[in-house]
């Protein structure tokens, strides 16, 4: 409560994508003086209230399509159930979050399965404990979708894909402290 939170939305494209924010599906009102959308698409909310808790989604759109990404923010009060003031948690040390893995390589392709492998980046950031895989295809609604999470190995078979469709994949590393930036995007792969 009363803190400031800043949600960034990084999107590139030509033309430059328009960025909108929704909270729990409703466009975020910038009528409220606490809430500002900065030039670069960043959403800043000052003097946070308990009512600001919710799922925030950034929507980056161009005439050719849109991509979305969501984060859940929970605003916590300053007293616990015993009425004792609670110090806000310290921000996580960025060095505890894993670094992005290497670009995923496609090792096997069938009609509806693509097998990927990648390497963790252990030179910076903390050790990942699992991986999240996202896929993009015009065949399944033009937005990145999480197709596997809690993957414990550096290889994964992504099942349930559409045949004869072009897919792009990326991998993120995760541990108890957070989720890495995305890896580089795989080369396009076409299912059989």
C-alpha cells in the first residue's frame, strides 16, 4: 500500500505498436491522477491501494496483429492480522533471477509435435530450476502462448500443435525468484 509500481511493456515492430493496458480485462483508466502511461508504454501506478490488486495485461498492436502479456499484482496492506505493521518486502535482487537461455534449436518435427533443446546461461543470473516455453503461430491466434511450463530438462517435446503450420518458439528460465527474459526466437519451423 502507498508504494509505486511500474509495469513495462517492451514491443517493437513496424509501424511502432500501440500499447494499451487492461486490468482484469477492463481498459486502465488514466483519469485517475495516480495512474500514468508513460511515453514508452510503461504503466506507472503511485500510492497503490488494495483495489489495485489484479491481473494487468499489456496489449501491443499494429494493423497486422497484436500480442499480449499479463502479470498479477497483489497490493498488500501495512498491518498483519494481529494489527502489527508489516514492512514491505525488499525487492528481489536481480542477480537471483535466471538469465535468458540460449536460442532453442529444433531437433525433431512431426505433424503435431516439435522437439526443442536449449542451454541455460550460467554465466550470469542464478541457476534455473525449470523452463517455460512459448509458441507463436498465425494458425493458433496471433499471440504468444505458453505451451509448456515447469519443464525440468533442457529439452522438451511440444505436443498438440497443428499440422502444416509455421511456429516460432522461445524459452524462459525460472526459479523461485522470478522468470528470465525470453531467449532468442527459434528459427521458424513447419509441422508436417
